[in-house]
C-alpha cells in the first residue's frame, strides 16, 4: 500500500465516524436513562467480555505475537457504523450502539497499551497511551460530534442524503479492509486457517454469551438483539487505521491483518443469524 493511500486511512475513518454522528440525535442519549440496564450490560460486555474472550482464544491457540496483538486490537474496537447498520437491519436499538461506541475514546488507549506491553514488548518499542487517546479523539469523538452538529443544523439535508453518506462510508470500509488484506497477502495465505478459526470462535462465542447474559438479566428482545450484535461486531476500520500509528510505520503492519480478515468474516457469520432473529418476537 502506497504512503499516499495510507495517509488517507485516518481521513476515511474520520468520515465513517462522521456518518455515525449524522445518525445520532441528542435525544438518543436518553437511551441511558430509558434503558439503563441494557446500556450497562452492553458496556460491560464490550469493555470486559469481548477482550477476555479474545484473550482466552489467543492463549489457547498461541498465534505469533503480532497476530495475537492484532486479534486483541480488534477486540478493543466497538462496532460503530457497522454495528449500527446491522442493528438497524435486525430491528434493534440503534441509539444504544452509537452511545457505547463513543466510549472507546477512553477505553481504547488503556487496553491497547496493556496488550502491546504484554504481546509486543520483545517485538517493538513502546507506545504512548496519551498519543493513542489524542488520535482516538481526533478520528472518532470529534467527527461524531461534528456529524451530530451537522444533523442539528441541516436536519432535512442530512436526512435526505443519509443513504449517500452511508453508502460512501460502506465503500471506504470495503477499500480499507481489502487494502489491509492485499498488504499482507502472503502472510494471510500461510495463516488464513488459524487466524480465520480464531476469529470465528470469538464471534460465535460472543454472540452466544451476549444472548445468554441478556436473557439472564431479563432484557427485552429488542435490547437483547442489540447487545448481541454490539458485542459480536467490532470496528475493523478503526483497528486497521490505528495499526500503523501504533507501530510507527508507513505501511500496513501485520497487526492489521486480523482486523482485515475479521471485516469479512463478521458479515459471513452475523448476517445469517440476524436474518433469523430480526422478525422473531
């Protein structure tokens, strides 16, 4: 991947997060008050269960350090636009997914630093949690805020053009995923089976676990579907974009490969499940 194309990755992520913001309204944040139990279960799932399941799979399968860290990296990135889209298709609580995604500005720097120091301490130098936090704010929280402001100021225009905005975001997502795959194609050929199985295990375990937890806490089916998707669907675009920033390189590093492969597998696994549950009462 050329340096010029790589430089566009942060802009593409910022645009994708901007479209997430255009789909949010200030009233959506009332979801915390209206669905407090669902919100906190979703938050705990995302911040604790997702990384723990990924860590368990990594420890059991023992992939190379860079791949292990890459799997952990994708587990730290909430779904964002992707989970919003799939939640909408599943007839779930879209507002709930958007609010949880914003909290990654706080959680990502901490979790990335811990995982990097564990898996990559002998493979690369050190990283700065403060730097990652600033990058996350500039690439996620700020664009989301600007998107919400644009919707507030130009409501009619943003609503009418939402299809075009989301379509462009989907195109950027596909391009980013395939760029990461192409940049590490030879490694993918040799590691495809192992990485693919690890990611499939993670997605399936998270879907089943989130369904079980939601039913144990007697959440509505509306919120159960939402939390299951939010827990199982991660934002591969964020992980791929952060990968070269974390490693301090001008090409897409190996740690981006799990996120790229995940960006394909999550649709293969989740879409059939969503098709089955979207109209279930």
